[in-house]
């Protein structure tokens, strides 16, 4: 009996570690008129696309060195992040706030080793999507932030919730958004909710949870199907990002669909915790 209990305890520890794996954030500063950006930003996004369990990205389009339509669609928040990190040229890559920052030409050769090294560090927060829905032109998102470390209590922590558009086609603009050779721009920042200041986390004691809700009437979105939400926790003073996550959206049609005549469904158990079963069957006429 003692041996069996020990094995079970080890299994629980392994599961807890698996759920605690860090997701790394890359903040990519780029510009649609900059030729080097066309060479060095896409490989960053390709790495993110190929490693979705390990890393997420946000692309801030800058006001330099050339005119950029995506920058002009959100000037305040893009400029705020440029100033926050002191970015002076593009393309430029920032990993987890203060873990790594350099020109993207220098970052690309070491991106895998940098991300692998960072993700091995235990994260200090869990971030979960309670619900993220697009209904018409309204995005409603509810994100839960849970503290995983007792020392978080003394830190000044900000929850950032960022609406991005995963893919933005150059052809979606009546006039070219920029003069470089890219035809598709990825992870484009559209809105920081409520703004670039984010939301101050309050319940930072171990297992403390803050649940944050926003409703945003979407603007400048080219394709609702490409909308995603990136959430991350950042230390306001040190700039360290404690954890990040990317969430897809559910698009509501607003239609009530009726089951075909004679069909019924039931769900169990009720209430459900981890698994919900749905059965659909044809009802027999009972006389």
C-alpha cells in the first residue's frame, strides 16, 4: 500500500509541473515600410507559429523609419510600448520584458536557445480564458489571472490584455500600408485593454485570483476570424513578464438553431467539472 501511494504522489507532482510550464512572450517591433523588417520579422513569427505551446507574440508597428498604416490605426499604444522599452530602431525583439532584447537580426540566430532557456524557468502566474466572444462588432473577453508564487504579493504587477489580428493582408488596404516586400503582417496589435497602462493586479497572494472583463467595440479590424487575445502579467518596475498566453475567439452568429423534429439531447453530469457529455438521439413517440 505504501508503495502505491508513493507512485501516485509522484504522478501528481509531475502533473502540477506540466501545468506550470511558462509560455514566453515576444514583443516584436516592426514597420511595414522597412526592408530589414521584411527580412527579419517573419522568421520570428514563423518560430512562434511552429511552437504555439511555448511562445506567443505581439507585433507593434512603429512610426519610424517609414509611414505605416497599422501604426496610424493605433498610435498611442504602439508609441507607449516603444517608449517603455526605449526602442530606437526596427526590427527589434523583446523577450519577456527584461529577459532579452536586441535587434531581430541578432535575435533570429539565437531565438530557439533563448526561448528554451526562458521557458525552463518556472512561471509565477497562471492565465486562463474564461470566455472570449465576438458578437457582431463587439469583443467580450473575461480572463482569470492566478498567482502561483507567494512573493508576488510584494510586486507591482500589471495584467495586460491585448487584442491582436493574427494575419493582416496588405491587400486589405485600399492603399499600400507600407512599401516593403511583405504581403502579410502577423500578430498585429490592435488594442490594449483598457489602454497601454493595463490593469493593476490586486489578489497577488499565493492562489489569489483576479478576473478581468472587458467589452470592446472593435475598430480597424480587417478580418474578425483573425482576432486573438494575448494576456500577460508584467512587473511594472522591473519589466519582467511573469507569464503570457494566447486565446482564440468564439464568433457568435446570433442565431438560435432548432433541433430537427424528433431529435433530443441531454448533457451530463450537471454540474460538470472537467468533462461534459452530450448525447443526441431521436425520441420515440409515446402513446
